[in-house]
């Protein structure tokens, strides 16, 4: 991740896509993520909330919050289970894409016309 940020800060990448993470907050301060993101040509962040990384992004696309998502999990004893949304989705596309709501790329794919 640090090598990728270095390349983005030097202008070697046309677009840096950051999905569901906040490297400007989670990486050590010595990495100087915010400065590198501001030097990058184009930073696109997919996030469920505003954070330090989205503040440095050129474009922010919302993704579903974990409480809005379907999913599955396996407990410590091996029992499989289904996770249902606890809240109704805040994103209301005009037509519903044919993907599961847990996929973070859905809003981006929908807006791109896929």
C-alpha cells in the first residue's frame, strides 16, 4: 500500500481507487498519506462515511454501510449463518442493479451505467 501511495504521489498513476479503507488515518504518520493523496492525479474513494481519506479525494462514491448489507459468516465453532440488513438502505437508485447489496462497487457500477 505504501509503494502504491508513493507512486500516486509522484504522478505515476492516473487514478488511485481506495475502497472501504481509510489509509490517511490508519497508516503511520511518517508515511504522510494526506500529502501524497493531494499530489496524486485523481483519487476516487468508495466509503460509507466521511473520513480523513475522503477529505483528500477528488471523487467520493458512497458504499453501503455494513448495517445495510446482506452477508454470511461462520462463527468460532464453525456454524454458518446469514446476516440480514438491520436498517433500510440509504442509497436509492432509480433502478435496482442485479447484484447483492453487500458488494461495495454497486453504487459505482450503477452510476457508471453498468
